[in-house]
C-alpha cells in the first residue's frame, strides 16, 4: 500500500472516532500539517470528509454512500434482515450480525434493544476474537490449521476477569463451540453483558456469518440469556435455509 493511501485511510479511521482539527490529525499521522492538509483537500473534493465553520473535520457524505454500497453487496445481510428483525422484536434484546474477513470479525448489522441500557457497538466495528460470541462462532468454523494460525496472532487483552487470556484456552473453547453449535460471551468483553451466538451457513455448508443476542445483566441474568439459545438457533436455521444451506 502506498504511503499516501495509508495516511488517507488513517485519517478516515481517526475521523471515525469523532471530529478533529488539522493539528490533531497531523499529530496522529505524525507528519507536517501541510501534508495532512493536502490529503484532506483531496478527500474533501470527493466528499469523503468535510470541514465545518470551526475548521474541524468530519467524515463526509461520500464515505457514507460508499459504506451503504458495501453493505448492499453483502447478500447475507439482505437475507438475514427479516429474521434478525423478528428475533429482535421477539426478545427485545440487541441482535448483531457479524462476518469474518481478512483475519478479523466485523459487525455488519445491528438491531438495538428496546431497553434503556444499550451496548457500545456499531456496524463496521471489529469484534474481539477472544471475547465475543460471534467471533468464537466464526473462528470455530475455520479449518483447524487456519484456526490455530489466527488464534496464534490474537492479542489476549483481559477486558474483564472472565476474558480468555491464552491461546490454549481459546482453542479449547472453540472446540466446544464447534461441537455444540453455538457460543457464549459470559461477561468476557464487558462485565455487565452476556451474549450467545450461532452460525449462519450457505449452500457450501460453511459459516458465512454469525448472529448474536446480547443482554445486559440488569435486564436478564446469565442463566436466562442461555434460555434464548433455542430462539437463536431457530433464527440462524431459517436464515441458513434462505441462504441455500442444505
């Protein structure tokens, strides 16, 4: 990747966290602000960024349009949508759809809980490979050799006391997930959130996505979250059937 492209992508990524001044962006990129200004002017010309009256930069409409096109190209998102909406309505809980790409797991759709306590997650955000149910589901479906290679590269950051913190522990967990057909995140990413996830399969039989239900413990205790697994499995079976799974 060229240095210019790399810097432009870093700028967009930084702006994804919120508005920034030219000086702030120059500090993040680590180059003189005249270089950053040239990049921003190019991005601004294509509406990927815009500058407000206070000379602060934001992500622009061109990027949102491109993002929408990217989402539209994910066939499984369209197939899953009515089923995810139904699961969200039936449970009242946050429902995610995630996919595995390039060694990472990314949220590609989300239906918010009807409760006041919400999860910090959004479409396009990466899911932790060692501490989320969707990631465990997708990694468990990988061929054993690839699974081991991916796990070897995981940075085992301990987000909570329940977080998996070693490759052997994660590999053992993935064996369990593969055998039972679903995964859990028992307060492993956030101390107050429990989650269950299961795979969506296509005509090849491989997992092309994962669906999860996430619930704050003030809404339902862990044991009652596990009681949602049958509904989750019914949902992924219905999506998989629509996606051509045998």
